[in-house]
């Protein structure tokens, strides 16, 4: 979920010509804030490490088109 939501967000920003998101912004939006929603509260039941790693992986895609950073 974290990867898919973040990728969709980054692609939308890319298409609209907005500034690329940094890793801390993505973590805040798609881990910290997501855990506070009813739809994603189950994320609180798992370790943050794999969630953060998925965003690190997305961030490393930076050289490819439509990636976040």
C-alpha cells in the first residue's frame, strides 16, 4: 500500500510539473499520516522498517521517469 500510494502521488506531481517530493515528506504522508486514518490504521500493526524501505526503494528510482526524487 505504501509503495503504490506513494508512486501514484509522485506520478501525479510529475505530470503536473510540481517539485519532487523528498523522502521525509513521503514518509510523513504515507506512513505517519496514513496510520492515523481508519482505512490504513492496520499499518500500525507492522514494523516501520519495511514501510520505510519501500519508500527508500521508490526514492532510489530517481533517475527513472515519473519517479519521486
